[in-house]
C-alpha cells in the first residue's frame, strides 16, 4: 500500500477531492432514493385492488439518515467514507399476535437468512422515537430489493430506502485512532433522544468517531409519503428537510507513517514471541514536538472498524484482544526514560550541577539495603552526561540520596517525592483528570507508587515504581525537545463542512512552560544526544549508519521475577537532535532489553520519516 504522492498531486487532491466526494455522494443518494420511491409508486398503483386500497390513504414520514462526515489523513487521503446502501424499513401496524405479523417475519427471514425471525420480530416492534418506521435490515443486495419489489403484496408495510453505510477503506489502518460505530448504549438513550437520533442509529463509541460525533453525525432528513391502509407508499411528497451530510475530519495522521508504525510493532511482537518472550501488546506515538500534531499512533493488536459494520460476531476473539488503545489507555513503567526528568529536577533544585561526579562501584547502599546498578561491575566516575548515556543507575540513586540530604525520615521522603511529582506534572507525566489533553476518549492517568520506604525514592529516580501512558511519555519527551513548552497533542487538524468550508482549526496550544532554566534543559538534551552518539550509549547500536541525528533515552523496567524476559522495553527520542521535527515513543511490555526490544521498531519509524518528511 502506498500513500505517497507528488507535491502537485497532493495540492490538486486537497483542493478538489472533498467537494467532489460530497457532491457525488449526495447526487447518488438522492437519485437512488427517487428511483426506489418511483418504483414503489408505479408498482403499487397497478390494478384495481391497489387503487381501492389507496382510497384510504394517509401521510407518513420516513426518516432518511444523513451521511456521516468523511475522515482524511493530513495529505487528504480518504480513510473513511459513507456508501449508499438499500435498507428495508417496516411501518406496518400488525399486532405481534396477528398471524400476518409472524408470516411477514418468516418471509423476511427467508429472504435475509442472516437475521433470525426472533430478531426481525423484535425490530418490527421496537419503540419509535421520531416516526413509526422501523429499520429491519441494511445492506440489501440488488436481488433482494428486486424480489421485494416484485412481490410487494407479500411484504405489507415494508418499504426500501437508500441510506449511507460507513466504509473504512484501509481496514485496520489507524483503527484505534479512528474508532468505530455501534448501537446507542442503553444508558445513553435519553441523551441521544434529545438530539433527535433514531433509536437504531449508529454512533461513535471510540476514537475520533466518538470524540467528534457532534460534527460527523450530520442532520437526518424526513421523507414525507402518502401511504395506503397497508402502509405501502403510493406517492412521494418530497424531502422536508433533506438530510445534511456531517462535517469531514482532516487528521494530523500521516497514513504512510501510520502504516509503517503498525507493521513495525506487529513484526517485532511476533519476532519476540518466536524468541520465547511473552510479548503480546505494544504501542507507539510519533508527534511534532513543536506543535503537538500527532503524526502516527499505533496500538498492537489492531482492529478493523469495519467489523462493527459487517458483523462483530465473526470477529469477537480478535476484538477482545485488540479493544484497548494501549497508546492512551495502557499504563507502563517508564524505566530509565524517567532519568532525564530526575536530572532536570535535581539540576533546577540545586542538588547537582554540570560538574557533579559520583563514583559507581556497581551498587549503592542506603539504610542497610544494597541497590545494584544494571551494569554490575560499575562504571567508575560518572558525571550527568555520561550517566544519561550509560543509563547509570548508581548516579541517580545518589541523586535521590542527596535530594533527601541523606535522611530517610518521612519529612525528607515526602519532600523528594513531592518535588519529583511537581516536575513530572510540569512535563506531562501523571497529570490527573485532564491528562495530556489528547482529543481522544478514555485517556488514562499515570501514577507513582510510594510506600514510604527509602527504596521508593531510589526506584522513583530511575522510573521503576511508577506507570505512565505512551502518549504522556510523548508529551514529556516533546517538552524536552522543544526547550520546555508542554504542547497539547492533537489528532485532528481541521474540520470541514460539506461545502468545503473550514469549520474549525486546531492551532498549536502551549499548556504550560516548565519551571526549568534553558541551561538545565540543554544539559539534559546533551546527555540524550550522547545516548545515541557515544559508542557506550545505550541506543548507539540502534541508529548506526543513520543519515540523521537522534537524541534519545532507552528504558528497561523490570516486571516480575524473570529479568530480561518480562521487562517492559521503552524508547523515547526526537530527531534531528539539534532542531527536532519528530518525537517518538515506543513501548513493548515483555520486550526485554530495550535495544533489542524496541530498537528495530524505533529505527524503522525514524527511517521512514526522514525518507518521507512530513510538511
């Protein structure tokens, strides 16, 4: 699948595609509606028997669903649209105990066997909200429509309308970002009734389909018809009002980068499983650190939103495994990717400076407990830059110790924890309630463990007793990359109405500026550059031979009692190191050591970006 176009092609597509798609859809929608109603009129007015029935006619209003707004990527590649579909409606008045009612339900089942007779009867007697018409089945084939038309007398009270059906054009591409449609939840019926939704309307229940439901939904129309005493249409009196298509969404997502990210995560998880590691899930986020635009967001396993349109029952097992968007809902220990935050806090609070050197024998002892460095033989004399490059644990243990002034009492303990939390939230980690501000539902908030033990301070300094979402890690590393501005991450770039007019844009939004000096941020940036540039840096091997520079931090957070097997593998970074254009976070639970667990994924994503830079 290729999403690449020349600049000229992209410009041309951006000017014409939205208007043409909207116009063609509405023309086809209205023409097919007129054709179906005309067929009903011609057929039902043949013969004296039908003319007699028509004598007792009355007016009815049939709901005509509005097409939902389309969804495009940032290059105007169409990702989600609506297609016209035949729908069987029932507006009869048979009582459930009437033999004619049961006969009709059986006939519909014989014609549409995938829907049970019991379910058909239920749909025929559902309580209407706006009209007396009930939706029985969507997606009828031409053959099914022809059969009903040719045997209309056997389907009393049944009519066919044209309505839009959602189409996800690239399967699981950005499935967690886009979301899906499904029936209105029982506890939200009253809410949607007030908004004049039909009882069997589909609504967004995840992703941007849910977040921007009010824009995407459009306004339903009504077709006024004259019907006979069997509720057969005998005359079309027109649309009043006609349905109005919903607004379109232009995402910040780049389809090519998104596909690369999804493929890389899947390939790596399967490779880890072959190596005997219990990896099951993974997540990644790429964003512009200067604007907050989310270029790609992936969660593995992925799902196809079309499952909910075509029938979720066939995909229950796949859906259960993929329903969580780990990029915004998953809470994972950051491991050593927390160390730049600890460094910033200690620098700003005067605990250390650029010249501070600690000796690392391979361990640190506090309160009678021994805390090992991950490199057991130790790294000798270590300053801040080298501590970040080597991911030296002992250096940061001693930072926490000096932060507490060597005291292990509750007052000192609380002071250090409060200071770390203060800086964490300033950078976007563990922000309560509002989270990062991402325009997607269900974002989780992170947290830090604290049992009041001295060891908690040491573990907090190296990211071992806390959990954050990948999107919050992306906001955190972006804040470091851009020099201290916490940007609001955003999925949607702009909203466009059916006539092509921009309804709403989402300019970059600074949520806060961190209380850290530029000199201290630059020290941490230099350390992160050495993570990749220095031969002893933990991410050096990942980017050997790259034609771009990267600043990064790797993390391996121990989970459980089996080192290097259940450990969560984490990468945060940005590039180019001297003028960042992209920030990247990759998380793979049970990925093992970070350079093998997330290294291949990070390299593939960065390579794609610099081969196909985003404008």
